[in-house]
């Protein structure tokens, strides 16, 4: 019950974000999606700690992610900017929602697959749904920080939305929590960094989230290079040893 309740709470926060957007409360709408992302990161860990994993919970988690990080962000972006050009703007919003659903369907279809090269190496395939929602909100972060209307015009927001939708269904390897290894002598610094991040989110939330989003974007080419190194290392380990050369015979 407990992890499923957390998942249902994340779903409710996602839908509440849409309600806030309808009322023009953009900062509260984004806060609801962010809280949904935090809850989404907690439910799976709670289920593992309580040994309460279930097929029902996995399906509920996928449906919650689709609404909170696909449908809700698409509607928020449409209401905030894309409705200025209803035809093309709605297509971009649909693309974000549909690509999120396709990404989650691909993830579910591969749960029982024996061979998952990215997952076995500690990587995700494509940008995860919560990260995709956060990246899609970058124009709103800029608008909340600067108040500049150029970040809100539909012909700026629409290509960005399509770009993020494409990243979600792409096959590029991206870093996952499983691929992060912190050395023992760096753990205190990591804990201090987490504390400072929490303080920054309270003091300057939109600046902090913008920096986090840009750092994540910057990690995408690093993930590609890191996975390429892993593949080369695996290939060298699996390659057959060269046969010894035959001794030369004299005449």
C-alpha cells in the first residue's frame, strides 16, 4: 500500500499542475510537477526497502509517469505558450505526450528482456520521463527568471518541445543513478553538495533548476562517450585470444 500510495500521490500532483496552469499560476504548476518527480524517485526505493514490489505497482507507476511527466507538462506548455499558434502548438504538445508514452511502453516491454545492453552497463535508453519534463520546462524557467517574453513565443517553445520529445524516444545512452559511483573519500563532499542543492532550491528555485537542466543536457554527450568506452571494453574482453603462430620450418 505505501509505495502505491506514493505513486498515486505523484499522479495527483501531476494533474494538480494542470489545474494550476489553467489558473495562470505557472510557478505553482511547475512546483507540482517537480514534487511529482521527487515522489516518483521515492516510490520504487520504498517498494524495494519494504520488499513490496508488485506487477500492479509497476503498472501504476508507468501510468502515473505518463500523466505527470507527459500529459501534464504538454498541457502546461500549451497553456503557457503554444496555444498562441493552436494548430502547430497542439501538435508539439501532442508530440511530447505521445513520446513520453512511447518511451514508457518501450521500457515496460523490455523489463523481462534477457539482453539489455544499456541497462546492464548502468545507463538508461533515452532521456527518462521525469528528466524530459524538467528539460521541457527550460523556457518557463528562463521566463520566470528574466521575465523576457521572447522565451514564451510559440516559435521558440515549439522546436524546443519537439527536441525534448525526440530525446525521450531516442536510443542514446544516458546516465542513470545506477551508473553513479561516489568514492568513499568523496562522500562527505557529496552530502554537503546535496545539502547546498536543497538550500539553493529553496532560495532560488528557478535558477537552480535551470542550472540542473543545463548540466543534464551537458551530460548527454559525456554519456555517449562513456558508453562507447564500456562497449569497447566489453568487446575486448569477449574477443577470442589470438592463436599462437605456427613454428617456422627450416629447409
